[in-house]
């Protein structure tokens, strides 16, 4: 079954919403640590891990959106319905 344009667009919106939610949460955590919520070597390690996690998630979202761009939507309004 091929995805319709509407299904692809809905998936794109959902991925973008998850990406935005993630960016806000991780950025807030990084700011807390950078502002001194956890000091010393532990705070430095946590900040580095959070930044790596952030890069990893951003990469996954970018790849997911690229995959959607590569899909060829079915030209049917409803998949499986004969023309």
C-alpha cells in the first residue's frame, strides 16, 4: 500500500511537532546545567552528553523528514480504491 499525499503530510507534521518538542526540552536541560544546576566534572559530562543526545535526535529527525521527501505518494485519494 502506498501512502497518500495527505498521509505523508500528516507524518511530516507529526515529526516536526516531535522535533520542536524535543528541541525545547533538551535546550532547557542544557541551559539548566550550563547555568550551574550541576557543577564540576559531573555537570560538564552531563552537558556534553546532552549536547550529543541533541545532535543525535536532530539527525534522526532530519533523516526521517528526508525519507518522507523521497516517497512517491499514490495518486489515489484513498489507497486501495480502484479508479
